């Protein structure tokens, strides 16, 4: 019986490195913001990118931006580009998109979450703890939107060709 670690063409997924690629914190409304009641509107934006570094090795970058506004003024903007290098080899092509756009970002999110919380606290604001995110649900939602848009584009093309 062969060892699965040495079996050829066995799927392999490994995290090689996690790092902060970029980091930013701005507090344009300070020090006045410290004198006001703390009831901000907080907006969280996520963005994911990936690129192949070499065959079967990918850099995934998860960007998390937290923006707090009070009375239409920006109180703070905290942003981190949390990155990781992943080895993903011998997976069927239909699984790679899910791995790169859901599984890998979900591994990076706890690190990004910690950095955002730390940035906000260091800015002398109350701690901001981001809720867990279901990256599989986001992935499915994006796929459904893409399919709907493609279907709509096909329908409009059919109508204009008549």
C-alpha cells in the first residue's frame, strides 16, 4: 500500500505563509470625534484577489475595509490587505475556483479580523469585532449573480439579433 503523501496526482492544499500586504488607518474627524456620543454607522467591505505565482502556488489577498461615520462625517477608515501563499495542486478545475475564492479567504479572515480590531483600538476607539463571514455563501451568491447577468446578457443579445 502506498503512502498518500507520496501518491502522484494526490490533491494537495497547504498554507505556506500568511502576511500583511498593506495596512492603513485614518481618523480624519479626530479629536472632535472623541467628544461626541459613539453611535457610528459602520460599513464593512470585502474584496478578494488571487494570482498564480507559479504552477500550483497562489497568492490570495483578502482586503477588509471598515469605515465608521457619525453624522455623515468619516470618523475612521481601517483597512488591511491580509495575504497568504497557498499551494493547491492536483485539484479538478471545477474545485479550484471554490478553493481560491472561498476556502483560502476564509483561512485569512481571522487574521484580518484581528488586525482591524487592533487598528481601531490603537486609534483610541471602542473595539470593533467583525462578525464571522460565511465565504461559501458569498461565493455562491457571486456565482448566482454572475449567472443571472450572463443569462440577461444572452437574452438581450437574442432580442437585439431578431
